[in-house]
């Protein structure tokens, strides 16, 4: 594969991953809107909304970073937010306060996004 092809593939991946993150966030928002309006769900929903949207905010901020260190830091923040989102999704599933099928689909996607971010962080830090 030529350097030009690698560059094209990298840009394609960045675009597709960014779209994937946006779709995940929209699905999180729709899921949150479907939760019961009791006190517990409102608190968990707020936390999930913050962490879930933070994944995208930090990923897109990384793409505009002014330095390699900023880029790595934003990716790490996105990864931390993905890990926190996994936690809140697991809690809401375990509490039996949601549609478990929809939540498990979100959890699976969150795990995949988290794995991609973690792999990227390791690569960026030269550990992979």
C-alpha cells in the first residue's frame, strides 16, 4: 500500500469513526429520553448524558488539537468518558430500570468505541 493510500485510509477511518461516535451519542440521548422519570433514573441519565456526549466532544476536539500532546490528552479524556459511560450503562441495566436489549446494544457499541480509543492512545504513545 502506498503512502497516499495509507493517508486516504486514515482519513476515511477518522470520518467513519467520527460519524459512529455521533450516532452513538444520538442513540444515548434517545435511550435516556425513554427512561422512567424517577429520581434514580434522572441522576443516572444525567451522568450518562454527560459522559456519553463527552466522548464525542473530546474526540472532535482532538482532531483540532494544536499539538501532539493535546491530541493524546483529548483522546485519553474521550477514553475516560467511554469507560464512565460503560459503567453507567451497566448500572442502569443491572437496576432493571430500562429496556435491557436497547441498553446492551449501546453497551456493546460503547465497548467497541472504548477499544478503538484505547488502541489509538497506545499507538499514539508508542506502546503498541
